[in-house]
């Protein structure tokens, strides 16, 4: 009989130090599944692992391994490669698919040694492999390593979960702070597409008590949390001053003063401000660091451009900031397009940029169709779902 002989061999292995006499701190709680069609190999490995692990499971082939895995949800699998019914390669691939939401290490136990077979172990989902007959010290070392990796995965999952909660909170706060419009403006449209978790671009608009329409598009340095955090003070100042009917030049000055006070060196907000006064029939524009704003008539012709003539907000104090506004009078029916540089920097699957030419082509092609919708659809069609390298923002304000 094999059992007495195996028992004797295990006793000699224990005396010789091949079988650990104490439980390793990082692995003693692991639930391990042994999969091998050779019963003696399973018994030897169970006896070896049983000294260090309180819960060891067995399966005689790949199909049985899947049944045990689904029922017991082990933490680690030691898998033979060549087995009847279902091979180790096939079983490993299924296990990896079923455990996609957690890390389950698979150590292949194989007598194969050629590079192609070992590469297939990795391709099918294996995380490591060990040659037969196995070396106990090396096996335990590999289990210890996989246990440490598994612990890191668990810590990363906790971090990911907490980060997701913080992101949801940050997005809620961002939306609440920046979407406080009291009076909607017919014909005004906005579009924002973030390159990160949070957009570093900011679009604000509202009507003052006197009926003037105020609009602002800002692009903070970078994107994500570091960029979005500047939106909080800017939004507070913008909405508070517009609702008290301050002049546009005063709104810009107060926002610049605050950003120059709180932003660290090298951080700023490129911005374009617009105010439309229907009573006086004029439009005032201030552009500091954004691409040129475009005045488009009803025939989809660009009749005037408004390039940046000023520092971005937060770079210098108000004493050095040019707060002179550009004024347009006697405007025919038309719309003003303000956009961040991320729009023209949008790329397609070939890595080509949309560019200013692409934007103006989309404007010209929109004749007979809504301008804003046409430009937005043209950009989306050009990018074909690729992730933008920078935040994209577009603001359309009717000026007639």
C-alpha cells in the first residue's frame, strides 16, 4: 500500500526540514485548492501544506476544480497542467474569468520545461509555476509571495473603493457649486468633456437683475482634483457679483484678486468673459489666455475674432492686469463661440489633431443646422470615442 510508505516519507521530510513546522504569519489563513489527477501527488502536497494551512481542498481534474472553486471560493490554486477531462490551462482561464473582481493566484505544477509550455501557463492565467517533483521550500516561498501580492490587491481595492466615494462626493460638490443658475438663457448651450476624474474647465453663466447675460469659460492649469479645486472660489464670486449687478470688469478683477491670492506659483486660470446687454444692444468680451472666441453670423461666417490680449487669471495682481474690455455694437443675428484649447487639441484614432481648421470647417458645414449641435457632433465624430488628452469645453452665447 502507498499510504504507509508515503507516511514514512513525510516523517523523514519533516525531520529533514522540508516541511515547515510552524505556520508562516502571512499565509496561515489561506484556503488553498490543490488540483492534480495523481492522487499520491495530492496526498503529498496536502500533507506538506497541512502543516502550515488549516484549510486545504482537493480536485482530481480541471472540471472538478471548477466545481470546488465555485463552491468553496479558495484564496489560491495549485494546478497541474496535464489532466483528463479538462486541462489545467482550460480550468485556469475559467477561474480567472470567474474571479475577475478579486485576485486569486494560480501556481502551475508541471513536469513540462519547454519555453512554449511555460509561456502557455502564463497566457492561460497562471501567476507562477513550479516544476515536478516539487521542492517544498520553493513552493512555500512562492505561496508566501502570492499571499503578499494578494494582500496588496486587497489594500488597493480598499483604496479604490474609498477613492471612488471621494470622487462621487467631489463631483456632487462641483456640480452643486457651479450649477447655480437662477435664470436660464434661451439659446445658450454648454458642453464639457473631462480628460480626468474631474474637469479642470469651468463654464458659468447667469442673468443679472438688469437683464444682462454673463458668461464665463475658464481653463485651470492641468486637470483633475488640482485643477477643479479652483472652481469653488471662482463660482462663489461669479454668482454673487452677477446677482448684485456688478459690472463685468469688477467681476473679472475680483476673481483675479482671489486666484492671485490663493493659487501657488505656476497655477492659473485662462478665461474668457462675455456679457450681453440687450437694452444697449452691445456685447463686451475679455479674453485672458484662451483660444480666440468666434462671432458667427446666421450664414455660418466668422465675422469677428477675439484673441487673448491679457494674462490668465491669477498670474499677476490687479495692478498689472489689463482689464480693458472689447465692445461690439450693432450686431446682426449671430452666436459667440467660446472654447478651451482642449477642443482643438482633440485627437482621432490616428493621433491627428482636430485643430483650428477642423473647428472652422465644422462651423461652415453647419449652415441650415443648429450651430452648437453641429460643432459638438463634428468633434465627437472626429475623435471616434478616443479619450481626450485635455478637457474639452464649448460655450455658445446668442448675441442678437
